[in-house]
């Protein structure tokens, strides 16, 4: 199977959001590398900065008004190899946790909202704060979105442990705390704009989980936009709709002997009891993706 076919297969799957986000970042990175090499060997390297301007988020509002799509495209654009490497590694490690527990749609929502929040705090800082108002620049990188994923995972599962090379086991709440502190300290350095976007992403990651635990999904607007475009690009079915009657809703007997409609997508109490027993025997990490999602849905009842 060719590389192109592998990529098409990866994007055709509906349960593959984490790899799709990683692939988008890699494809943009590779495309810019190839384009820059072609322009350099052809003696037209001066054309590369205007191309990059179509992806990077500028701190100048007139430039932003001409390139509004950069509010999101900057979060898929990298120029340095180690920059994209560390971002994608962190996205993979922490994104796996969120994907297992919250599902693909909410993972994408956190990524997009983290990127938008990072862009917002970057623009506000560079246009309102005295320390930045005289500076002009632009920012690229998925760091704000990745920081949102890191903080969201740490807020959801603060005591989950990663084993770090040369350090050993560390709870992810401490990893997230270090990421935020390093970003705050970095505001005094040469990448102040990039570090500021991290803080916007961190705030979104924290609020997203807290609101979700309170029964409010901040990612619904992102999911609605995604559904809109999915309907536009979805293929029409080749077969006509059958006139067969729909089955009646499944009902469950109540304790009093009556019947009530079962709540869609809500796990039964027997299933939850089995999951809790499994946690007591083998720990939370032993649960499958489906079991974790059932446990989360039950907690929202």
C-alpha cells in the first residue's frame, strides 16, 4: 500500500482523531520543508516568508484581518524539527489518555479550543499590554493546543503516573504544573509570544474538564461545526430509504413492575458494578476504552 493510500485510510476512519491531528501537523511540516528547499535551490527563497505568512498568526490586527484562518492554521504549523517532535510526543502521550476516557470528538474539541484560546491571549497581550505593544511578530506551533491537552489530562486524571527517563514515575499533575511554570518563566525570554499562547491553552484545558464534570460540554460548538462540514462532504447513500417500521424503544422494567424507556447510551447499573469491581482488583489502568467511557457517562447521571 502506498504512502498516499495509508494517509487516506488514516483520515477515513472515524475513531482515529489523535493520529489524524498528528498527521495534519506532519503533512504541513513536510510540505513547508519541501517548498522551502525548492525555493532555495531555484534562487527564489525570498518567496518563502510570504508563504509562511499564510499559516502563521500575526500580532498585527490588519494582517490578521486579511488572514483570519491563521487563528487556527498556526496550530498546525512548525518550522523546527525538535519543536514539532516534542509537541507531537506530548500530544500522543497525553492525547491517548483523553481519547480513551472522553473519546475522539472531545479530544479534537480540546485541541481546537486550546489553539483558539492561545491565539486570543497572544493577540490581546501584544495589542494591549505595555510590555508587548511596541513589539511586532508572529507565532507558529501546536504548543497552545498541546498544553491544553496536557492540562486537561492532568485535571481529569491527576494521579495517573508516567515513567520518565532518568527520573522515574511522576504523576501527570506535576508534569502539567512544570509545563505551566516553564511557560510563565519563558515570557521573559526570546519566545514570549509562544509562551503566552501556552497559558491560553492551559486555561482551556483546565476549564474544559471542570465544566465537563459539572455537566457542560464546552466542545459542542466545535463538534457542531465538524458535523456541518462532515455532512457537506459525506457521500449520499446509493440505496433508497426502506419503508420498514422502526423498532419500538427498548424498555426496562422498573422496581415497581412498570416499564420505562431506557436512557440512550447510559450504561446499566450491573455494568457499572462490574467495572468498579475490576478497578478494585486491577486498578483503573486495566479498563478498556469502552469501559472507561461507560464509567464516565455513568458519572454524569
